[in-house]
C-alpha cells in the first residue's frame, strides 16, 4: 500500500505533461473554471475574479501535502499554460481513488483527456497500487461518460443522492475501473 509521495510527481504523455498547479496558473484555471460549458456538470466554488483561484490552488496543494488527493494541471508538451486539470479528488491508500477532470472547451474532441486519463490510471494502479479508480459523473454529462468508457471504465449504475454540494444532494452515475490482474 503506497501513499502519495512527498515530492509532486510530473507525468508525461506523447502530447502532454501533467504538472503541479502553481499560483502562476491562476488565469488559466480562472478561464477553465468560469466557462459554463466546462462547469455545467462540474461543481465549482463561484469565482468572481482571477485572484479567487488562489484559494482553490491552496486547497489543492494542501490536499496533496495531507496525502488526501492530487490534482495535476494539464499542459501541452513544451508549454506551461494549463488547458485543464485532472487527478484524484480523494485517495484511500492501497484501495481506491476518485478521478476528476476538466478541460478547456477549445481542446475537447482531440483525445487530450483520454491521453491524460491513461497516464493518471497508470500512475494510480502501478505507483500508488490502487485496486480501484472511480469517477462520479452527474447524469447528462455524456462527454465525460464517453471518455471514461473509451479509457476502460465501466458503468456501475446510478447512485441516488450520492453527492452533496451546497446543501443539495445529487444523483451520480458511478464509473469504475479495477487494477488489471498483471499489475
């Protein structure tokens, strides 16, 4: 059973690098997290100005330091600007992680998220030795469901009143992938 490391891991894919989100990324994340097309099925604390993102970044950094979760910024190879983010919102060491992801709308439909998910799955199953990786999808989020199926996730069913956000309960579609037997 492995916990998150002390040093933030950088992951590479043929077209992307998954990096630690820094305060310098505030404008990138503000753009991502205030786009209604991106957040239609992604609960986000309301952001009014770029500086509001600092609290989000501090929260993500603290989750990593506390070994409770990890969120990578998604950047194109050779660039530092973020086009999205991905990671485990929560981790139970040696057992499971809950995958979350968001991508700037201009990059949808180009295979970037599938590429990022594959890298995070590999890290979760091999380095963190997770047995299960879950993704909670709000009903109607067809694009996220498609990319999850494309990357090997299986629909497990509708969980009623599963997610609580802003004192309101939401149903979610649970998708999961278990560690392949050879890993």
